[in-house]
C-alpha cells in the first residue's frame, strides 16, 4: 500500500501494521506535514515508479531513496475523479493525433516542395526539347511567364514540304547549276526557316556535290523571321555542276 502526502504529494510506502499502529496519522518525511493516511491511501497492482519511502508506526520516515521516474500525468492521479480523468485522457489522445497530423502534413509539404524544385529544374534545362511538343507548349509558356524565361520557337521539320524542284544549268556561270524549289509550311503556326542540305551522287552512291544552305543564304532579301504557315515559298540555289556523272539529287531539311 502507498499513501500520498496531502501537502507536497510525495508518495510513501506503508504497511497495514504501520497504519494501524499510527491510527492513520502519519508525518511526511519530505515536508513534515502530519495528515490522515486514510484519506490518501492507494493500492497498486504494480509498484509505482515515483519517489517512495517507508514509514514507521509513528509516521516518521525510516528511510527513503529517490528513484528515476516519469512525471505523473493528471489523468494518472488517483485523486482525480474518473469522469475528469476520462476527459483528460481524451484530450491527450486528441493532442497526440493533432501532432501526428501536423508531422504528416509537414512531411508531405516537404516532399511536394522537393518535387516542385526537381520539376522546375528539369523544365529549365530541358525546355528546348520539351517546347517542341505541341501538347506541352501551352503549359510551358505559362511556366515561362512565371519564371521570366523564354521558350525557343516551335519547330517541326516534318511539317515542311517540298512541293516542286527544278535543276538546270546556270545561264551566266559556266560549271554551275541553278535549283528552283518551292516549300510550304503545313504546320498551323509559323516556324523558323530550315537549313537546306543539297547533295548529288553518282551511280555508285558517291557524293559529288554536297552543301548546306542557311536561311540567310537562300533568302537574302527575306524580311520574315519565321516561315509563315500555309504560304508557298520559292527559293533559288546556285551549286557547282558535278557533270554528267551526277545521277541522283536530294534536298533535305535540317
């Protein structure tokens, strides 16, 4: 059995014989208060971990030892009514659940922040490749507006079509050829003019003439920055005449 001091609430061990010998009146060994032990008498199934001491029949502490213990919570005190103890226990459970929810929310927020940072870095370094995908273009334009960056022009060489081409000898320059070509941009948006790769090969597949023309070389008087959508563009190219061995001619867009 144990008895708790009514003044300093120190818990002491006491036997039934000591309680009967002192007629219930005991003196606290910590604050020396004399009190009726019957009012604070407690019985535990297990020995409590709070500071305890034995008392003699006169109520004077025989010996006592301080032990390491966990702080006693209000709901564990025996002098608290059961209804109040249940309320306190429910409040503690609610506080515990709230702390768990807060930790989960902070962890989730941290993960989302890291994901956003990684996504932003991926967009910034891969924006040139991603910007060429039509389904991503509107989203990337909004992101670039927020991040104050610029997207490269939308470009799709598969939408540029060679409608017509003619190759004939240059009327004014010996050993040269003139290539007339008509191009059209079938995309629904303007895009940069392509580079034109010209090649002529013999019967064995050996390249006799090969050259790449930049837009400024085949459009010297062109004032447009981009190739308009759905408009035929006529160009004139001058190349070296490889002679009669040239049997194949190719024009590719780069």
